[in-house]
């Protein structure tokens, strides 16, 4: 739980259907909901051998206002070294959104590398992504970039997260 409190979490190692992971720390009053396994379509997959997961996170602590994050989990043969300004760019319909990461984590596996980056966002952006017609995601680092696209499942997963986690679990004022 300490990793979640500092803004990072361990990498999700298994891919399967999208789910929401929930964790709670009663001592600190921290609650976290994370959409995981929301894998994006990467037109380079098989050529570069990379893929990534586009997660969203709701983080609340006590009576403080909830915070929201986009979580990118990249896996590939080569490091991107995600960092710096505009390391996440989202082209949504006719809008361009650029994000600077607030934390990142790297791990080397036997045959691939894993990078995890976290970007602060808001409810409105999550809702806009869920209702968009087209979404293109570019994640960049010092050693390259990867482009991926939302498919029908990604939109559905974000809509469900928004409706079931963000709206249904609103904190009272």
C-alpha cells in the first residue's frame, strides 16, 4: 500500500478481461480504485513487440476531494524511458490533450521491459474519453514512442468505471 500512497503502484503482470482493483488502508483512510487490463490496440504489435494498458484510477483519502489519474503500463522489448513534459499525448476526436507524468516505475523482465507512468487528470477528461468517437494515445520517452488506439471495449470500460466508480461513489460535501 505504501507504493499507492506515494503515487506509484506495482506493474500489472497478467492480462485478462478489464477489471477494477480496489484497495483500502484503514489506518490512513486511503481508498483506491484502478481500472486494469484495459489493453489498447497497438498497430505496431508484433513488429515492435510492445503493448500497453490504459488504466484510470480514483484515489481518495479521508474527507479530501478524490483525485484521478491515468495509468499507462507499457511492456516491450526496448525501454521508452518515459519521463518529461508531454510524455502522454491523447488525440481525442478533434482535441489534443498533453500530460506530464507525476511518477514512473521501471522493471526489467526476462524477455521484456515494463514501464508504468501515472498522470493526474480529472473526472471531465475521463468522461470525455469514454464518450469520444476516436482516441489515439502516444506514450513517449527518451528512447522512443509507441502509438495505440482505443477500441470498443476501451470506451465501454471507461464508461463503466465512470458510472460505477466515479458517479456512484461520490463523496458527500
